[in-house]
């Protein structure tokens, strides 16, 4: 489970790549792939292992003019449950 001070980063075998056939971003990993919407792509772009979950949510909240903390936390927690995102500090 990721907490507010977690520093999320993509699993070393996962990557975001643009799929030219489907014209959208995809989170690719050895067992499969997830299609990403624009918001998910922005969230994952900020998951560099340096920013905390709180900093990521704050940056996106400022961009969209809304509190997105719960949504960012829920999305990254789902990916962490699938071991596609991990706390860089662990």
C-alpha cells in the first residue's frame, strides 16, 4: 500500500509507450499491457521515484484546479497491488 510519503516509481520491467496503431499510451509489462487515458499518463509521468504521492497529487491538483488526492492515491494503489508501481524508498 502506498502512503502519502511514498515515492512511487514504475516497476523496472514496466514502461509507458505510445502505441501508434491505437494512437494512445500503453503501460507495457512482461505479462501484458494496460491502455492509458491522458490522466493516467500524466500520473505515471510524475512517478519518478523522487516525488512523493502527495507531491504528485498536488501538482495535478494545481493543473486541474481540483483536489485529486483520493483519485491519484486510488489509481497508484491499484497499480501497486499489481506490482506495476512500487515505493522507490523500499
